[in-house]
DNA sequence: TAAATAGTGTCTCTAAGACAATATCAT
DNA sequence: ATGATATTGTCTTAGAGACACTATTTA
C-alpha cells in the first residue's frame, strides 16, 4: 500500500517509504524544578516498548496535518491545551534501527510552556511531568533518551544568551521571578544587578503594573513584547569565565 | 532477540506514509565569493520542476542508508568527493504542498567544504557552484529557496561566534586567509588585531609550519585541531555595536 | 520599627575595536 | 634597501560580575 499507487503521471519514487513521526519535548518550571512531559507507551504487546516512558508524539496524519509545525502544535495542544507556547524545531532523528517497526524518521520540536493550572489536564494517567535529570536517567522508549539529552543541551545552551526562560512563566511576571527561572534552568546563581541590566537593555519586556508578593516590596510586572521570537543577548552569561574554564 | 520480528504482530500504523527525502546545502568559498552547489532537475515531464535548479538531494534509500546523517554524507560524497567535511543538520521541512507528488518531508543538512581542485567533479553538466545571493534570486524547485535562505541565515549567524569558516579552507591555511574568508561570508571587513586575538585565544588551531605567499612576509600555517566540532567564541563580532544598532 | 524583598550604584575586569608600530619575506 | 605582507602592542570602551547600598512593602 505504501509505495506506488501511480495512477498518476508524475513519476512516483519506487523506494519503500520510511515511517514518519513528530515528537515534542515540552518543558516547564514548576516547584522550583525544570520538568519535561513524558507519556506512557500503551501496554499492548503489539506496540513497541510497551509501558515505557516516552516523549509525546506520533505519526503524521497526512489527512489532518498540513505541515510538520502544525502537527507538532496539534500534539502540544492535545497534551497541554496551550495555543501560544514557544515552539521551535530541535532536529530530526532517523535510522533503520530506532524503531522496531522499520526505518523511521522523527521530527522533533521543543516547547516551553508555563506551569499548568491545577485544573488542567496536567497528568492524565498516561502522562506526567518529570524533573529533567530524573527523566534522563529513565530508560525511555526508542532513542528518546538521546533526543531528550539534545533538547536539554539546546535549552541550557540557548538560555545563556536568549530570553527563552521568559516563556516558562505565566504573565505577568517580575524580574526576580524571571531570574529565579534562569537559575533553575542553568543550575547556578546569577548576579542580580547584571541580570537586570541585561534583561532591561534587551528591550523585550513590556511593563504591566506592579505586583505585590507575599512579603516585601512590590515588584514591576512584565509581559513578553513579542511572543513570536526570543531576544538574543550580545554575550553569554559569565562569558570570560567560561573562556578560562576551557583551558 | 527481544523485539519479536513477527511479520504480523507489531501494530503497523495504517496511516499513509509521507515521502521522505534528504537535501544538502553545500557551501564553499571560491573566487572571493560564497557559493552554494545547485543541481538541475531532470528535464523529463514526469518529474516535478523539470529543468529547474535545486539543492542536491533525493529520496532515502532504506536499503542503503542506515541513518539520515549517513544519507546526507552519501549525497555529499557523490557530489563533491569529500569525506570529512563539516556537516550539520539544518532542520526539516514538511507539508502537504511542498512536493506535487504528495505529502513530503525533507531533512536538510548543511555542509562546508574547501574549494574543489580543478580536476574534481566540480561541475558535471548537471551541477554548478552559484554565488549565494544569485542563487537566492533564482526560482528554485520545491521550497528550496526558503531552505537556502535559512541555511545562509544560519551560516552567517553562526559565523559571528564560531570557527565555521575554517572548514571552508584547504589546510593548511594562514590567519590572513581565514580572516578573508570570514569577511567574505559576513560581507564586511574585520579588524586584524582583534581577529587574531580571538582566533588564537579560542585554541582550535594547531600550527603547521610557515607558508610563503606570492609576496611579503611568510605566515604561519594552521590546521583545525578537531574537525568534529567548531569552536565557539564567548562573544559575537562587534557585539556592542549590534546592540546600539537595534535601538 | 523590623524583616523581607526590589531595585540601584560603584568599582574592577575581560575582551573587542581602532590604529600605530614593528617584523620578516621576495626581489 | 624597498615594497608587501604578517604580527604585535597600546589605548579606549562596552558591558559583565562582585557586592554594597538604597527603596518600598507588609506585619
């Protein structure tokens, strides 16, 4: 069924077609931890990796998905309900051996979302937010451990010079909250003064009125100016120290 | 063997499978210009976009290619003969409409190679090195104009803070040659002193003996220390000027 | 008023850019 | 020696980090 249904005149390639899937690595920060959404593979013995944890994803439906991005957005919406997350392509993984059902290529996206409100479908029995280092230690289905590692590396790398962590917070948020989010993702403390200068100089935040916390002075609330792209800073954090560490 | 190879028992998805291709954007610098390799689509009317220029690539051969990367490397080798180029994944493009033959996803890689020696198959009649801005103005097949634009953007972007241009030169090369290559890719002059400090501080070059040019003082020749990865600089070129330009 | 948190100022340091000065090669 | 090119040094400046200081809110 898969290959030539060449009724038509265009030359259809008579190669066997690989399986094609889309997977989404969905990050959030909740309880002071960076977490990733994992789903449980069906228990059925007819499925590969029954019962294992995996990244959310699945086959492209050529009748519903008009593009890879649409497909990723659809899967993200099904799992989290978010409609305007940060969603970028991470890369693709394809080989003869990564799926026992045959030659398979997956297109992987990575998404940043604010923590879900308690009401929302955070964990249907089949899905769960898992702290990333714990997730990396699990024996995930397929090559999803490699994919997750690549996603975490990309996230931590880009956080050094972009405004990505802002997409992990519900709006409006304060600069101290944003700094805390950076620190959670990077796993190290940042200097308050340098952090604020950097964020405000980058001009990607819009003021949204003061917010009172549980104690202490009220803080300015901010919203992301342009949710379609992250701001890029001219340098990484601690750039010169990184330099010396390499030696 | 764990995964029962049962012809029948694994649930095979009954989705129609998209077409799957791999394309490679191959850059080089020759005649003081950044060029990209284009190939001509076959003239046959049974093929999509007959006679149009396109990026080199084609369908995955699930019987020969063990992975996407292998497939890209194979296509690169067929076109240029290089075996140790710089090759990284650019991304994937997939939609219902990008190929008239049906839902198609392509995995795109981008490669940097030194200019070919005259003897080598630089231009079989069906392929040609084209200056990138001229290539961007051509009406390429499929969505290859979008893909090429993304590749050029990625290249120019990464050149600001990585050692990528070193992979465009035959080894050994000199620092003035490397600087010229950066300037060609970026399209603007760089300061000599700052450039040398940056390259040498990054520790990715190994000395390879002095090289005499046609005139003037001989220059130190260098080779790339680790061809498997590019060096990353802690800042972009002209970082603060870029900053002020944004305002 | 005290505790807690938000926000600012000052000083030092790294590395980039501008550009001048020096070194070495072919003829 | 001279012209050409390679290589180094000096000065200035932007922005990062360390850290002390001030400001504002709640209890």
